């Protein structure tokens, strides 16, 4: 590193080497999401400058994490670095040359958000030949009242906005746990959809990996492909999965554990959690991958809600520190193990917490945000005071 007036700079090749060596590093693009999505390094995480004080302590929990900040000449990087330093981060540097410096050093830029997860989904489909059906064929099956069920792997709010007619909301990590209850006849065809590609590919391949006997397929290109085919979506639906019988829950947990073991997922105990917390030089993310409702009803202290399907889809947002450790928890292992199996294949050091029931914990609701308290006393302003404020007329 070389010194500037205020901050050290890190060269692009040093960032790449840290990533290759699986060292902990957070490469932060501090622009807003729209310009970030127009082009960024593959493993950069988007943390807009205006949200650093709100989100940094949650997304980058270890204050000694090596952080490299960049922009594209907008003048955001150095103020953002100062904010991070003021929040207690001790190893903050600027990417030499910013985004332009990355390009000039031969670094590739990627378009869109959640690119590592989306690229991984495409790799899975290519390598595993994940089955899929076009929108026209799926519609023909539905119109013929064939023995088929459509499971929507997105968040429930996305499903409610628009969904395949007749589809049922089963967010990604819930699929292996709940598919048998929704399609008890092994002859029933299961079609998994999302908005585009990634979550339907991962969801479908999860069912294949878990050995579900039903024929399964992803809806090719999701609701976007459905609309492009000139077909009509449903709006405002509220169909959700039902409770799973104990014997099906146990079977799903066993299948998921076998998949996780094949992927090299490691097992953690509560003693391991204590040991991880004492490691000053290592970041450990702790995620509860159950539904948000289950999380709020009772969860382990220190675990954040990150439903498993979304965690695989948005890993760069939930865990911007590359090279960090991830520990997952649920109440029976089915969702944590399936989620962990994918994170392990994405290169993460991922563990599943065994032998603890998060529903038996004392913490309920959402934890308070980790953000600094405002400096000095706050003064409340009434709306009428704002109305009476003088406004400068344009020249």
C-alpha cells in the first residue's frame, strides 16, 4: 500500500490476490445501486455512501476488517472512507484509481446486482443440466389441468405482486421441507418459478439434489418469460404452504443433511459459537434462515434473519466480507443444511448450528439496528414551522 494525504491506497492486483487467497476483505462500491449495477468488479458489494452509518455495523461486524472503498470519480470514496473510520473501522483504504483504475489494471466489470449468485446459478444449470420448461408449455399444462403444482420460490411480497396463475408461495429454502406436503403423489410434476432465473434454478436443483421422487422443472425465465410469451399473471394472491407433518419434516431434514454433508458443510455447536465470537481476527456472520415470521416469534441471540433462498440470491448484500465465516441456524436442519450446501459450493466457509432450537430462545421480534446514536440533543420541528420557513426565490 502507498500513502495519500488521508488514506492508504490498495492496488487492484492486491484486491484480486486477497480474493484468490480467500483472505477477508470488503470491496465496497459506495455509489448508489443504479450506477453500481451498470458495472462493478465481480465481488464488490454495494454500500451507498448515504447508508454507511445505518448499515455498516450490521453488514461488516468486525471493525478490523480490511475495507477497500471506491467510486467512479464522483468524489464519494474518500468521504465514505472517513465515515467508516469515524465508525471505528481501523483498516480502511481507497482502491487505487477507483473503478477506472480497476479497468486499466485489466479488471473485468459486471452488470446487474447480486452478480456472484446469478453467475453461480447459471453455472449450476450448465453443469447439472437442471430441467426447465418454457412458459408456453407450462401454460398448456395448467390449461389442460394436468397433475402439476407451481411453487413460487420468491419472497412472499414478490409473489403477492405478481405470480403464475395458481402458483403457491414457497420461498426457496422452504422447498425441500414443504414440497412433499404440496405434492404428495410422486407422479405430480413440480414446477418452480421466480422472477427470472436464479432462484428457480437453485430451487429446482435443490429438489433434485435432495432426491425428491417427483418430476421437477424450473419455469424458464420466470415471470419475465411468462410475460414475454404474452401470458397473463395473477396479482394479489395469498396462497402459502401449510404446516408439514412431523414424519415429512424428519425426512426432509435427513435429505438436506445428506446434501450438506456431500457439499462439505461443517457442523457447529454452541461452544463453537463462543469460540468464534472470541476470535478477534475473523468475521463470523450468523443467520437464521427460517421465515421472517418464525424468526420474530423466537430466535437465538446474535442471529439475523436471512431466509435461505434470499441469502443464496443476495449473498453479496448479506455478507459483503469475502472470506468470512457463515453460521446458519433453523429449527430442524432442513432449511439450514440446504442453504449451506449452496453457500459451500459458492466457496464460503459455512457451518450449520446443530442441537439448538431457535424457537426456544428468549429473543423475539427484530433486533434493534446497529447504528451510532446521533450526536447532541435532537430538536423536533412541527410541520407548521416548516411551512412558515422563508424560501429563497430563484435569482
